[in-house]
C-alpha cells in the first residue's frame, strides 16, 4: 500500500458522521456528485470531487456557494 495512513471508506454515513474525518474525495458516477458533495459540505467536510462537479450549472453554483458559506474547499 502506497499511503497506509489514508483512511479509505466506502460507506457514506461512516464518513459523513465521523468527526475525525476532515475531508472527502468523491469518486462516484457523475449523477451522484452533487448529492454526495452537498451532504459532505453540510456535514462540514472539505470536499474534492472528480470532474464534473455537478451535471448542471445551477447545482455546481449551489455547491460552490455552500462551500463558501461553510468555509470548506
């Protein structure tokens, strides 16, 4: 394993509700990017989403605004 200290989880709730986890990488089908990124941001996580951020401009804009409000990136 190249990065043994990286904590990898596949259950969203395990990540979202774990206060020790500060940030998440979202690598799922594009249709789920908005939904999962929004949940993560609302839970106070820093979020990295693979392209595309969202499937619509309005969803992408909402995620950017939410990240700014939560001071998350």
